[in-house]
C-alpha cells in the first residue's frame, strides 16, 4: 500500500527534503542478523522516535494492513554524510511483533513502547562506514531514504537478498 512519506517520518518538512529522492526497504526476518551499521562516514544528528504498534511486517501483513510502516514503532535517524558535502540520508528502523525495542549506540536509553522521554532527540554521534549504529531485539525492517542525487549500485533489485558489505547506493563526492 502507498503511504505519505510525512506519515512515516512524522514530519512534513523532513518528507519535503526527500520528495524526489530514492528509497529502499530492507526486511530482516527473525533468522537474520538484527544489527544495522553505518553505510558511510556519517554523523547522526537527530533521532525522531515514534511510538506505535508492533504489527508483523511479513509480506502477508504488508498486503493486508494499510500504512503498516506508518503505524509501527520506529525511529527516524537523520544522518549527515560527512564525505559528501551537505548531503544527508535517513535510516528508519521499524519495529515489529516480538521486537518493540530499538537500541542505538548514540543514545543511552532503550527505545520501546514504554519509553516516555522526548520524541525528538538531538545528538552528535559520528560513525565510520561499517560501524554498528544499533540493533533490534528481533527481526524487522529498515527503510533507507536517499536524496535525489543518489543512484542505486549495480545489481540492487527488488526481492534480492543483500549481503553485509555490498554497496547499496552511490553518491557523488564533493
């Protein structure tokens, strides 16, 4: 089902920055690795935690529940790409059934359904390419949003399994 980007991100301003950009949905099953890593040298500048449901995110649920990713608990990670001028990207870890917890190395708190702290959390956490940014406590999904100047790496196609270390996208260096 289609959904407005602002509903996923919890911000019309942030959605406007990625209106002509690109996205990729990475589904992590319960048998997969549940940690996510920095795609490049980045600075995590802001986290927007959005509490919500914990629907299963398997293909059957996605065909039955409209706007599922916009309903589930998630965190919007706003990343500055340090080797690419003022370019940015977003990672959106989306929690699911049996997860209900997103952990980030940049924060010393656990983001879960009982979290009652601020939704928008400023931070200045730098990471190098491949460094672990955080993890789920079970399988789920990560949505990657790139600006319009990006392009997908060769061989990235719908339904394909992607191995750790395989390039997803290319950005022009500045």
